[in-house]
């Protein structure tokens, strides 16, 4: 118990009304935010002499002062609590890390609308279906729709500039509306069927397609009947995969599971009686470790703390808690609509509930097992490198480019629990000789570690460099120049055979060369972080190269706007022919003067 906080004196003046309390340490840092129906009783429970959990005792030992805010009722207390947690993210509260908005399926307006994934504000005109728990769940639905009804999914800019059908048409995933290969009426029918599927009216859609198939067979149009038969078969397989037997309604099924070391909440989204998909959440567990407490914290932050989140009519949970009624009242206050939180369910809903519990348990066990596996690899690396302590932070750098074009350096970070993706960084390399990997590495490391020198970021325990002696020497020079002389450096070269398992390693300098056995856990860790750095670098390089190639060199020419660019490319048949043209030939294009032709020629041949 804290020696700087007089609990007895505080409780003597504490109110017994509903409200929110905030606990601070000696440096006035917020430790914990909580709500209570009776502030005095709730706060007194923290200072009893026995029966406190270890995490609660650790919290109480750091308390220097407590602030309270009295509210009109418990619902107001819950709303205030969620606002404070969202704003301050106290370390002892259960924190839900879910900043992404959920994705929707978007159907655009127009005679030939497109289907696609959408996140964020719904500004574009059209219809939105969802939300789906993940982009993967949407891709599954879009894949089914593309195979079944062949509604286009290409971007409008791509669609508007087609002069011949693309590969999707060739493999029967699109009917080619871009080149008028399908009538508006037929396309509209395919869109209508897609909407029925997205609205969850699969049974009605199947009956309608069955009737059309029978009509086509009666009219001896066997090709159309066969196509309809294939559509019906695809829809039936999807229905089978969704485990539905007469289910209906708008439901979120939420199950929490807690183990020593962590917690998992699994959410299954059901819309129109159809399972859209599911998602795992791993909230940061504070002092509450009971399943019901974790679930209440999740519901509060997920629905009450985010007013833009879609709220279904029913929430099915795997445990009960006395605060559910407060959450319901808060949601009614915020959203102006009723919602039910149910626990005892039967039939299809019971199966969804059990499915959520099973998935939460398996996901958490897999996560904890992976953490233990990763921790063992870190211990093995410490032994191999003869370190006094197990490293807590590894950084690895890699370079990616195409013949010197769009060079990108990557930095990935690993800890004993796995990748720390929030600390990943990419560096666009400029001002070096094309293809000079050493200079690229020098620039990336100098930029990164100069910031660390200035107090921005954390210094790793081990710095890995994907490369041989040259790359390691370059890293060593940068570290010496910045006075990071105690940092452990590890160069990872592919070895003579360039096969995984035969890497040559260099510790701190080229003289300390060694190899590890192919089954070494330390080598597996090195390979994992090296491959992740490679993946992250290539992804960044491709994005940068793609952006450069999508940007026309004509865009920098003054006086050449979108219309003139279009006319120029149309006149010459493409940028390649325009590059070959002389100034006089460019001046012959519609709307291009001799002076403007000279500017265009100079821009195209500036490099």
C-alpha cells in the first residue's frame, strides 16, 4: 500500500453517489480510471487488508492521489469513463487496440456500377453493405459474387479508359461493360442478384434462380440453364460454409476467454441471418482478469466508446455481468435505439455462441504458445552471441530497388513477444549512385540513429544488417560516428549456396565469422527477422516504383493540363511514341504551339 496516500482520510470525505474515479501516481500520471454506483464503497474495496489480487496491489502501491467526479447516474458515469479511457489510455485499464474503421462492401451508382471494399466516411454515392469484421471476409464475399454474377470490381478510372476487355472478362469474372459487351438490362439483373446476396436473402435468391433455370430448360436454352445451375451451386456452397439453419436477424456474437498471460475476445458478425465473418481482439489486460470484466470492458469501449460503430439489434455473450443493464442504457442514450444483451440462447444462436468461445480459446492459446516459442528463440540468440542478458529489442535493415530505381530501406523491430509493427519504418533513399546498397544503408542508418541520438525512439539491443562484410562495415562506421560503440552488430549473409540454413554470420566485425546449424532456434529467429525486413522493403519499393510509374512526366509541364495530356497521348498512341517525337512533330498535335512543344520536349528529355 502507498506510503504517500492516506486512504482513511480520503475515504472519510468520499461521496457515496455514482461517479468516476481517477488514480494518479506521485508524478501525476494517470494509472487507472473506473466508474462506480457508489464511489465510497468501490474505492474502499481497493484498500482492504486482504483478498487483493497481485495486480491490484501493484496499482494501490503506486497511488499518490485520487480524483472523483460525481455524475447523475451510473449511465453517465459509464459514458464519462469511456471518454477518459479513450483519451488517456491508462496502463491499468483494459485497453482495446482497434483504431481501424470496419470495412463495407460498396456498390457505386451509375448504369454499370462496381463492387468494392470501402473504409471510412461514406461520401460516395451508392449503397453500403456491412460492416464486415475484416477485409478478408469482404474479399471472400466479393470473390463469390465475381464468380457467380460477374459484376465488375475494377476502379472507375481503370474502367473509363478501357478500349478492350481485360483478363477478368477472359476468365469469365466480368461481362465486359467497359466495351459494351453486356446490355444494361442484363447487367442490372446481375447487380440486383448481387444485392440480394449481400442483403442476406440467399434463400429467396436461390428460389428465383431455380425458377429461371427451369424456364430456360423448358425453352431448350440449355447453355443458360447450365450457367444458372452453376450459380445456384456456388450459392449453396456458401450457405453451407456459413453454418446457418434458419438463423435470422442482426447479431454480434461476442465471447471472451482469459488465461494467465492474456485475454482474447472473439466477435462474429451476423447480418440478415448470414455470418459475414469474425475477428479476434487481444485487449491489454489491466487489473481486471475475470472473463466477465474483460467482456464488460470490451463492450463498453467497442460500442459505447465508439459512437460511429454499427450497433446490431442483439449482442450474444458467453458470460453475464451486473453492468450489462448500464451498458444497454448508455447505448440507448447515445444511439437512441434499443439493444438486447443475451446469454441464454438456443438452436443456431447457441451454436454461434459456442463457435465464438472455441475460437477465442484457440486464438489465445496459439498466441501464448507463439510468445513462448519466440521467447525461447531470443534466449537461444543470447547464448549464441554470448550476451549477458536476453535481448528485448532487435532491429533489422534491408535495401530494395530495381536496377537502382525507387530505392527503399526498411527497418523492422522484434521483441520477445514477436514483431513490434508500430516501430517499423521505411526510408526513401535519395541522392546516391543508383544501385549503391552501401550508400543506401549508410543513409538509412544515419537518419534512424541520428533521431535516436536526439531522444526520438529506442536503441535496440542487437542491430541486424541483411548483407555481408561490406554492409556490416558500413553499419559499424555509422555507429562509431554516432558514438553507439556498445551496440551489438550482426551481419547476415546468404552464404555460398544462398540457401536458407546456410547463412554466414558476422558478429560486430568481419573477423568474427561463424555459422549455425540449420535447426538452431537462434538461426530461425535471425531468418524470420531477416525475411520480414526483406518483405517490408520490397513492399515499400513496389509502392514507390508504382507511384512513380503512374505519374506521367507530362504532369510537370506548365500549360499541359489533363485535356492536353489526353489529346497528346491519343495523337501519338502513347507515351513511348511521344518520347520519340521531335519538337516539330509534337507541335503538330491538336492545341500544341511551337513554344509549348519545346517545353514538352525538354521535360521528356530532361534526364
